[in-house]
C-alpha cells in the first residue's frame, strides 16, 4: 500500500492510514510497520458468498490527513 500510494512508511503512520471495511467483519488490516495490506484471518468463501459465482470483499484505505 505504501508503495502504491507513493509514500514512505513513516508517512502512513503520520497520516493515520487505516483500512475501512464496508461490512460487519474486518477482513483486512494495514500493517504500518511494513506498509502491506494483510488478512486478519483466513476467509471462508462459502460462508461469505456461498450462492454467488463472483465473490467480492469491499474495503477502503483511508488517509486522514491530506496528501
């Protein structure tokens, strides 16, 4: 994420970057130590979208201070 945004790691912390999941369950987190997006835990596809051929998890990365 840091690389994709063109930010150095300290800038992620300084700008309070974090992941905002649109659902009730948090699936992702932004590791501010290495700038990578990671999974909170293993995702069970059948539990999330069993009857749907295309399974999509929506999230946003928010940066509180302007870039």
